[in-house]
């Protein structure tokens, strides 16, 4: 049985045509198991924007992929073949995205990515039906490299899990970092103990540490690092410093600089309204993922204002225009339908009892990705 | 109570009727779900031969499933990128032809089963469970680190592979193909169980000492069962990869080994139709419970638990009223 | 590679091994006495960590958190023993695997339902945080030293319990001949519940101790569970001594393999390939170790013949 959620407002959008041509959006995201926090945030951000739009002619079908690629593929088949959705969205993880997106966009469905941005889909594998509303996977790591330069670091120790996103992370950092590498380490995916790595960091003589360890791996690393007495400054992408997991890291994260295209304290009207309404609706602070879900929905809504999905060319053009108020300020699409946006360096601070981030500086301005030139669309 | 033979016929007929109904009602996704049932059942038929006939509790069958999947993924990947596959001594080109892929998948998983079986059969009981698990984990970690074929991201195959005379992109064609393979495997299982080989194995499992005394070599019999078992699960892996048009290391994960085992036990260990009934129930539960609540896995766990505790002999055993296969 | 680094890595391997022992001891005890394969042992580890995080968060006391972890895991263990596990002793390994697999599903999603989808916070207490200087100039976290100490203390306590107490005699007798000790008037079902709760408490303690330096989240028990199985299989199922030796072997192999394999490969290939290939091989290292042990000794290092 499908969880069908109709955006709940009055019949105000019942103008001619719109009601007849109801628009169907399929959301495949992770709602159970260890990674559910990210999917729930994307979903909540997305549905908040839908609710605020007041449109009742858009039906959102939400399904749980359990973070398993084969389940995600099966759900995508279901949404395309039997629900006949116009737009798909929601996938959190790169490996699931790689399983679903190529075949979905080839079947004529529009896909809006609220989180994953594997390099294979940004370069030669780009597609006119695939829009990334978050970042290309390398972006935040590139910004970390740029920040390391501006902070005057010249000798970095870098580590990431041994899988494609981890390898992309290190190459992203190295692409922008101009100093030397004191060491380069690949850890096991899902590893929970970093004592051995920390010992190597201590012995390496580095002046900075860059790490990409998403989810629980990052929590473990930071807690153990803080306790080890090694005081070499750490930088990383926002994934390990997100609102959802910062509370579990606690003091160990204080003062750490991380890179993100969004922050709770970015001062623009769209963001201020978003942070306030998200808190009012769900009773917690929004995360990076929630902001991405919210932006994805608003991009979709802005395109629906001017075109109908049944006219594919016009609808794609409307999406490419990206005529919406993003929570991260300026936002536009590059030639491969990936964002061109500012990426910030943030610092973890404590506000009362709550750990959160504050923006330090812009690390990379109007940043596009490294693969756009390989895309022939 | 329903006689087991009649029940078996009903299960097969039901599995065939659902997609035919879906075809008439224009519900293509139901056909996809039925195909999933068929392929998972095929993987479980493979395990059932090791478990049911050979008495070998393998918690590493995901290794063969993954090998079959990667055989398909690698061949099709080279075909769709027009690159040659370098085998060291010589290079071959990839292929999109299912019969060739199936052959490679079956042979590769047989070879792996032979090697794993040779080493693992030195142990027995819990040690056997754990050493097969260890081999599964080795393949899993190897696939994650295998950057050439996508590492953890896996490989996407954009178009389903082809089979002479059929359009495999049409769901019902692909279903028919998988269904035919499943029927062959079921037939093989039934014949194997009743053959001198099967009877000898049964003897070797129940009274090893006496079997040896009459000149049977239990270890060789078990190894043969393990290899046949691995080959069938490997073939299922190749079909599963084609169903999803995607392969990834999760095909190797121990969770998957556990799931195939669940299918066998749900349906009824050592019963010919057990895996089919188990797969049908499992996919149905997964699909329907998932819509009811975010925490549906709790209920799935509870249902599994109740079946183990109170319905020994699985669904087939429950419905046919015979707790032991072959009573 | 300096002496200090090698020494520090050996300490790390020891600490990892000792924590694995806490998990493996319960598993092997339960198998030895009741003949049960318990896949849900990792869930009890998770229960311990969550209980510790919840209580330490509410009271601010790490020690109270540890007490809570022990209690919660033991109670959870006793409950599932009475409600479910008890019916499985006579079943074959297959049914045990399936039933305890089902328990994993129930525990994991149940915990997520109760505590939400985000990781919980559990920190090292102030009096154990930070590094200390060891002879030879090694800077080593005090907490990890405390873990090694706690693990060794538990191992010694367990040895005393089994070798020197009345309960220990019953446990050893139960491993050898179930009917006989029942005939001698020992309440066997009470003994089984007790052994199961003891194993669960050890797992819960490990979860809480390790939870302070790792992420307390749903599913945290599964990787540890598989490692613990590797440990008891290497050591010989049912043998506490085997579990201890196996745990140290696995801990050291895993830690040192991850460091030295890439370094070794750097001698023959370029650094970038060496670190990816080395990391892949290192993640397989303990499974390779286990297969070698089993091929040479099919019932593990200290196992009796099956």
C-alpha cells in the first residue's frame, strides 16, 4: 500500500486545467534503519514547502528504500510503471542514485536530486532530465581544500572510507589544496574505531587534518580524536557537523571548521522564513538535508508555475531557469544541470544547550563542479 | 489439509496467474514484483539443495549470488562501453546476450563453490556456518574496494540484456523467461532428491558412519551438492542483476545470505516448493507491510519469529499437515 | 615507522581485542552451555549502549550509565530467553539462526521507534578523559587504558566464576552432560536463564564502554557481532580461553593489518594504489585469518571435537 499524501489546503488552485492535469511526484528516500535521519529531514523539508505553496493539485507519493539499492530500483519501477509519476526525487545515497537515476531519466521521468551528486552523473553521464539541487559530490571537499589554503595550512593529513564517494572526497580536496600531503589513508566503510589512524596522524607532523567520514563514522572519529590529545586542527565537509548528529558529538566538535552550501544563520529572507517555519512545524532545528529538501520542492513549484510536465521541453526549461528563492541565497544551474553556488566555511558553536554552526567566510564563490565540461547535453 | 503435490501445483499456478492477471489489468509493476519472487525463489532453490538435500547450513550463499550478478554486470558493462575485458593472457569483448552471460555466471559460481566447498567442508556444524559467512564477507569487502567496477556504487546497466526471440524489456517476456528457468531448477531439485545421489546424500547426512561403511564418500557427495547449489544461486544472481539493471556489493552482504535462508525456512526446508512459497510470502510482506507503518520491520521480525516457533516445516509444512519433508 | 607508533598500535589492538572478548565471552558461554547460536547478541550490545546514553544523559553520571547498561541488557536477555530462546534449545541451528535474525529486526527497529533515528550522545567522564604519558614517551588516551583494564578484570572475574564457584561448576557440568545435572537436582531452566542474562550483561557492558568513544546508533551491534563470531570460531566454540585468545588475535590482526599492509604495498607500488588496495586487503584480513585457522584446525584453536 502506498502512503499517499495530498498537500492539505483548500481548493484554491482549482483553476481550469490544473485540477484536471494533476501532478504526481514520487519520493524514494531512506526512512528506516540507521540512515533514516537524513531521509526524514529531506522529506520534512520537501513537504513543508509543498504545504506552504497551498497547491492541492500535486500528489506526493513517499516510499522507504531501506538504503538498499535493489529496493530503490524496485520502487522506481513501481512509481514509473504503475503510479506514472511525472517527477522523481528523494534519494540520499550515491550508490542508490547510481542504481535508479540513469534508467529513470532514460524513461522520460524528471529526477531532482535533493542530496546525492555522483561524479558519473555530472560529466559524461549527464542527462537533460536529471537536475541536482544539492551539490556535486566533490564540491564541499573542494571548498575544504580552498579553506585550508586561506587558513595558511601547508601540510595536510587526509582520510576517507575506501569507497567511491571517499575517493572522490580526497581527490576533491587535493584538487584545491595547494600544500603537501603528510599522509593519505583509506579506512574501512562502517569502521567504528579510529585509534590506529589517530596514532598515525599524531606521528605524521601534519598541520591540518581533512576527513570525510559521514554518519556514525564521523561521530566516532571526532570523539576519539578529541580524547586523544592530538591538537592538530580538523576540517571536513558539513556531513559530520550537521544539526542532526552534532548533538551526539558534543563538545568534541566545538570550534571545528566545516564547509557547507547552507547554514542556519545565512541571512536572507527565504532562509529566515524557512528556519522559523521548520522549527514551528516539527519542533527541531532544520538540518542541511532539510534545507535541500525544501529547496528541491521550491524549485519544482517554481517550474510548475510556468510550465506543465506534459510539455517536457518547456518544463525542463522552466526548471533550468531556477526561478525560486533558495535558502542558500543565489542559486543557478550550470550547463550540466548542477548548481553554481557559494560554499561557506562554518564553525561549530554552542548556543545555550544546543550545538550548531555559524558562518565564518565564503570558501568558494559561485562554485561550479569539475565535470561540467565533459557533459554533452 | 491439502496434499503436498496438489499444494505444489497450486503454488506454481498461482505464481503464473498473478502476472497474467496483471497483464490483462495493465499493472506492469505487479509483473515486476512477480519476477522478483521468481528470481529470489530461484536463489533459494539453490540454497535448498545444499540445506535440504546436503544438510549444509551455508550463511555465505550471497557470495554466489553476487558472483552471478557481477558476471552479468561486468560483461554488459564492457559491451555498453565498447571496451575490451582484459583477462591477462588475452582480451574478450563484453556481451549483452543472456545465454552467454548465464553460462559465464553459472561456471564462475560453480568454480567459486568448488573452492569454497573444498575448504569449508573440512569443518562441520556451527564452524561450517561461520566459515561460509567468512567467505561471503571476503567477497563483500573485495567488491567494495573494486574501484574498476564501481566499488560500493556498483554498476548500472542501462538496457536489459537480450534473449533470442524475446523482447526482454517487456515485463511479461522477462517474467516468462525467469519462470521457465525456475521450473527447470525445481525439476532438477526434485530429480536430484529422488536420484541415487540424493538418496546417498540423505544417508550420508543422517547416518554418516553407515554410509561410509557401504563405500559412500560423504564429503564428495556434499561437495557436489554444494557446487550444484552454488551454480543455481549464481544464475539467480545474474537474473536479479538483469531485473534491476544494476549490480552492487550489497548482493554479497551477509544480510542477503540471511534473507535467502529466511525464504527457504519460511517455505519449508527440503521441500521442493518451499522456496517458492517462502519468496512469495516474503515479497508480499515486504510490499504490503511497508505501506502500513515506518516501523514495518518490527512486524516482519515478529511474523518470522512466530513462524519459526509455531509453524515448523514452514508454510508448505503447515498447509500440507506434514511437519517433516518426505514423511 | 617509529617504535612509539608500533607500540601505540599494539595497545590499540589490545584494547579492541579486549572489548571483543566481552562480546565473545557471552556468545561462547551461551553456545557452550545451551548449544544456541545467538545472532541477537549484537542487539544486546546496542541495548546496553542506549541504556547508558539515556541514563548518563539524564543523571550526568557515567557510572550510573554503566549500571543501567548492565541491568538493561541483563533484563532484556532474561526476557528474550524466557519468551523466545527457551523454545529453541531443542531446535536445529537453522531455526536458531532464523529466530535470532528475526530478533535483530525487532530490536533494531524497536530501538529506532523508542529513541528516534538520530545517534545518541554518550561521552567519556571527565576523570577519564584526555591522554596520559606512558614510559617510552607514548601519549595514550586514559580511557582506552581503562578499557583494557576493565576488560582484563572482567576476564579474570569470569575465570574465577567458572572455576571457583558453585554456579561455575553447574555451568561446566551443563556443558558436558545436561541430563546428568538435571538428574542431580539443579534447576536447569533457571541456570539457562542465568547464563543467558550473564552473557547479555557482558554484551551490554561492552556496548556502553565502547559507546562512549563511538556513535550510539541503531545497527551498531551488527559489525561487532560478526567480529565476535569470528573470534569464537577461531578460539573454538564454547571455550572461554579460546574466546580470549581469539579476541586478542582478531583485535591485533585488524588493527595492525590496517596500518602495515598499505605500508608494505608502498614498497612495490605507488602510494595511492597502495592505500586503496591495502585498505581492501586489510578489511578481509580477519576473515582470511579465520579461514586459515579453520582449514588447519576445523574446530578452532581450543575447540573440543564437534
